[in-house]
């Protein structure tokens, strides 16, 4: 154990009694070909339980039972197992392609997470907040077309809000940041110069110039020119 020189009044301790985090996951998938419309239907459901969730000392709150060291009450901060989390979800999707070169896909996914933790009871003190840190809904639509040596694809994805976390130098705890519902769109146009070489121009997030996707700085629109070779 050792006091923290950057944070006087706090004592960081080792904890040999913590258990490793374990994850149990069950998933069932079902695919069905629909030849009448050249489409494949895919349905998937899953359940996941994460036990013995482990947080590091910086995510824990002081114990309040500190000793008097150097005239100051030293707050003890240790790593700990804080409970478990349950997740239930599923996805339904369609994917198809026609002989003329048109292709398309669409999917919807849902996830519901319930945390059973000894932290985050009276406010948010740790980023181990899976219940609010994962988007509940996501929708994806995509279409493409190939003719001769040309390829054109476009994909759009919408997801619901979630929480991320940002360090605030004026406070001792991470601060939650709400990331609102977001829609991103990507397009690509490619030309096969030969059977093995393709040149392409791609635009990611072309629908908005910049977008908040995390607690960090906004992400700008990106445009790429690429040359791909297959051997």
C-alpha cells in the first residue's frame, strides 16, 4: 500500500481477495433463405451474464474508515468486485441480391441491460455503468449496385442515446456525458481497373460535417481515396 503523491489524503491499497470477472453467454441464430425474393432472413437472440465485475481504485469511492497519517485522515481506496450485470437482446436482418447487380440489407437490433451493482446507487461514480452506457436500439440500412466494372454502395446506421464519461480536473469523479440519438451515413464508389485491382472513393459520415460519438472531441467527416490489390 502507498499514499498517492498527487492526491494527498488518499491511500491506495492492494486487494488479494477480489475474483476474476466471468462472462456466460448463450446465443441462438436462425437463417432462412427466401428464394422468391432472393433474400436471406436472419434472426438471433442472446442472453449474457457478467459476474464479479471488477473496478479499479480510481473508480471506487473512499471507504471513510481511514487512519490518521501525517495529521490528515487518509481515505482508503481499493479495487473491488461490485456485483453482476444481465443483458438480453436480439437482432433481425434481411440481406438480398439480384442477378442484375442490385444488393441490399436491413437490420434492427435491441439490447436491454440491467446492472446489479453496489456502486452508482446515488449518482454515477464509475464508467462500469453498462445499463446506460450501451445504445438500446440500432437500425442499419444499406444498398449497392454493380454494373460492368463500377461499384456503388451506401449504408446508413441509426442508434439511440447512451452515456459516456469524461474526466473533469476540478472534480475527483468522472462526469457522465449523454451522447444523443445519432445517424451516420457512408457511401463508396469503386472502379475495378483489373480483376485484381480496384480504386475507390469513400465518404464516411457524409451526412454531417462533425458528430459527437463519445465524450471526446466530435468526429469529423472523412473522405478516403484507396487502391486495393488482390493476389
